[in-house]
């Protein structure tokens, strides 16, 4: 059984920031021998703590500069079908089931509002989701990053503690905050999609 001590936690953080770090670089960063670090990384992989290594892509540079968020209602009894539908849309980068009246949240990368509009019309408006709200991010306030954790988190991991809400890694309300969003603007009246009015004057 792999224990997440300070060294293993540091290795996870380093590899999440840069999955191409060599064993020599990792060893220097955590103050352990290269052979020890190699054994630890292999153990973390086999235990499922390290599930893969990904490249960080500048999606704006390749033509998808905008992040969009949709929230919607659905039949919870058909959530697996909803997950399959969302997974079938290439521009959906993440989807989550939340607490609250609109339990489905999906994040997309799109070219612009028109591109988002076409995805809503062609892939979502006639599917399993209803009462859809769509918003576009104005700017990224905090980029994706490893959580900042310390000795208390290592201790919690060892004992299986939660944050008091029964939810691991949440803010007690079932989801993490997603930042600031601007409305996409009004869509055609016949589209079964609700768009929030822009609150700015």
C-alpha cells in the first residue's frame, strides 16, 4: 500500500506541474536518490495516484480561445446517458454532476459565441438536457493547478478524513467555483435554451 507522505505528495505536485521532469530532476527537487524516486514514482503509478501525463496546450493559439460553461437540468435517472452525450461532443473538456436545481455543468473550449451557439443548437438543445444556461468566461482568474496542500492534508489522507461536508475536495456545496462569466447574449426565441442577461450596463 502506497502512503502519501510529504515526499510522495511533492512528487505528485512536481509531476502535475511538469510531467516531463526527469528522475534526476525529481530527485534533486525532493532531496532523495534517483533510485528511490524511480521506485516511488512507479509505485504511485501502479497504485493509481498517477493516472497519466498530459501536455499543457495553448488552445487559444490553435483556434479555440474561449471557455464556455453550460448548466442544465436533467433526469438524474438518465445521468449515464447524459454523460455519454456530453462525452460525444469533442469541445466539452469537462462535465460534472452538481448539487442544486441545475445539476449538470459542462465546460467547453470554443472559437467564439457563434461557435457555442451552433453547439447548443446542434448537439444539446434536442438532447437529454433542459432549461440550459450558457455563459462565456471573460478571463481566467486562476489557471488549472495542483492544490496547495501541507502536512495536515497528508495526515487527512492517512486517516481518510473529509472537509466536514462528507465531500472530498469540494467546498462543501458539491462543486468548485469556476470564476467570472459573461452571458452569451440572446439566442433565437425558438431555441429551448435560456441565456442570462448581461448584468453590465
